[in-house]
């Protein structure tokens, strides 16, 4: 798996992605059951509310080799600030529509 991760820009000051990287390394959370090696292609934010740059950033991750895009748990679950992204569903829909069926999407990391 070649993985690109999109995170919430609002959480960058609070979260360095440590848990995301740990669950990838340990193959837990969203990565449980994955037997192949996981290569992190990139770890980037959404571009700020309302996720205005997320499509361009997802495209760039794919251009650089990602076959899977994961939304970091801060987007769906709001960790660590306790505020899930109000644009998460729409962001996912737009990215799936833009990238097509050839790219796997993970809705969270841990």
C-alpha cells in the first residue's frame, strides 16, 4: 500500500501525527488486517475550512504514487480537539468523484 494521509489543518498545532504513524507501523486501527508493506507517500492538511484544497492535495498524493488516501482521525473523530470536521462527508464525496474508483479511501486512521 502506498498511502497518502490528509489531516485537519486546525489540529496541526496540537497533533504531530504520532498516533497515525504508530497505527500504520503496528497495522492497527484502519490498517488492521493489511498484510502488505505500507509506504507513506505524504502527510498533508486539507487546506483549511471548508477543506478547499483537499481535492488538489489528494490529486498530488496520487500523482506522487499513493494508491490509498486516508483521512486522519482528526477529520472524522475530531481528535485531539474534540471537533469533527463539518465538511468531512462532502470532502470525501468530492475526492472520490475526482479520483475515481482506482484509489482506495480510508475514513479514519485510528
